């Protein structure tokens, strides 16, 4: 039996999503909770691997258990898992998934949101949720620059680890918007996939456009040069949230949801 989970967490206390030798990953905590419910100790397979300090509202993961072990009614699985999780990790939804579903390989896209507080004084309620940018920003210039990211490009200039093996650094962004509500800026970035720290590189570059350090039209050249040294700074991890993972909508017999 395969089940799909939607998980939210505050990443402040964790060394990212993935189970690792040094530091505690969010995955480890959720797997520990699963082990208390299922004797087979199922492993989670996630849609993404968030970095240290990055948060999530819509992380998707799946696991498999023998049908004979699944004695918890689907509607109660969310409550049962959350009873064994720390308060900074919550399962928001659980549902049966088809045999061909894979949280990572079936994903068609992801949305990340990045929050920045643009004011001389930081909002103390957002210390762990937003980057404090003190200097006044030119929002119009930032939006002109953001438009250059939309489309299919080689994003080599916006990944932090150029020696990391990957099949391709070409990705397609379908959205790169900036919203302002008073001092709070929200960067909304959607695409078919993201390189390591790519979103944070884009946000850092856009902030430096707003500060007048990079011209909006320079984004085209930075993309074309494929050189990380030409792009802007990497924005801090704590402002980034994996907001949503997209899948093609398919209806399967017997699928049910618990919330």
C-alpha cells in the first residue's frame, strides 16, 4: 500500500530535509513517527531536498507499507503521525496513492516563496521567516529584472556548487513575481525544477538590482555567461519556503484523503 503525505515544517532546528550523518533532518523525524505506527519502519521518498534552515508548507513525500500493517484508518493517520512529531513538523494531509506514484518523479513543478522585510528596523515576529533588507529597494527595477528569469534558461550562474554532478543546468521557470505588502516582500518562483540554492541566488540578485548594484538588463548577460561570480549574493536560508509541489490531477479508484 502506498501513501502520499503533505508535510509542513519550520526548518530552523534542522539540517535540511534529508537524513544525514551530521545534524538531524526532518525526514528522520517523520520516519521515526512512521516506525511507531508500522513495524516495517517505512522509508520516505520526498519531492524535494530542502537545505539547512529552509522551511516548507507543501513538502510531498510517499511511503509504502504491507497492506496487513495498515490498521490505522486513513482519516486518522494525520492525527496519529502528528502525535509522534515535534511541534515544528506537521503532517497536513495523507491519502492513498496509486502504485505508479512517486513524490519526486511524478512532480511536474514546484513553487517556492521567499520573504524579505524591507525596512530599517526588523520585524521581530519574522526573525526566522524573512531576510532583513535595510536599504530602500527599487521595486520597479526588480520586477523588470524578474521578468528575464521566466522561460527556459541555463541557470548555471545561479547554483552555488558548480562541481556538483547534474545531467543539466537548464530549467524552465513559469513564474517569477514580487509582491509587496508594506515592508514585506514576497518573491514567488515556480518552475519545473531547481538547482542547489538556485532560488536563493535569484532572490539575492534581485535584491541587489533593487539596491542599484546590478542593472535589470544585466540578468540576460548573467544567464548567458553561466558564471556564478557574475550573479548576486545568495539570500539567507531562513526566508525560503517550499510552498507547493504540482502534480497532474489523476483520479484513481479507492483514493481517499485524510486532513
